[in-house]
C-alpha cells in the first residue's frame, strides 16, 4: 500500500478508536458527525476508484488540459498541503446517511480498493501523466491524487478529533 494512503488509514483508525456508535453519530447543529465525515471520505475514494476504472476501460488517461486556476488550486492543496476552510463539497460526495456501524470498515475497504486501482493506472499509464480531473483541482497524476486524499483526510481527521473532544 502507498505510504500516504496507509497514513490515511492509520489516522482515521487513531481518531475514531474507542468511539461508540452514538459518538460517531453525534454532531453539533449544522455540522457533520464523524460518521458523516467518514461517509464523505468514502465517497471521494469511490469517485477516484470509478475514475481509474474509466481510464482503464478506455485504455487512456481522461484528463483535460490544465488551466491557470487548476495550477493555482493544485499548488495550494498538493504542493502546500493546505485544504482551504469553508469550501462546500460537491453534491456527489455529500453524506447520504449511510449506516453508522458500517462506516469505519467501509471507508477502510474503499481506501484499499482505490490504492489498487491507482497502482494499476500508474503501471499502465505512468506516474507523471495527468490521469483524470478532480472537480476542483483539475487534472492530477496518480501521486497528486494520493496527496490530495492525504491532505483532504488530514483536514477531516482534525474535525473528527474535534468532535471526539465534544462528546
């Protein structure tokens, strides 16, 4: 497993270790619960996996040309490892109310599946080629996808840790 993706798995496990189903489901008014955060992360992993599957099915990378805006967003998130606050999630990755009791195992399974497909794409197309588009950052290569998920998970693990302190 890629080291960044393994670090995501480890940080999620550490942040949620010992939390009850009630604690995972609790949230302040207008905010996501830890389970909803995990569902959101899980949906992003599924999206990346689906994108990899499309590239493999079509036997080619599906990224468009990069724009200046993509370069700036990638610089901030990937190069500086900074996830800006207050950005709304794309509708496709908003939590939909998946069962709390399944979220930890489901999220872990999706990280493993995503890792396998990213590795397959890396072998097939190379590590430096822009593979597919992120809805906000634009075209990313395999390592940039891994780094995005690491930065994104780190951002949300901090939120889970904050929720844990409140319950």
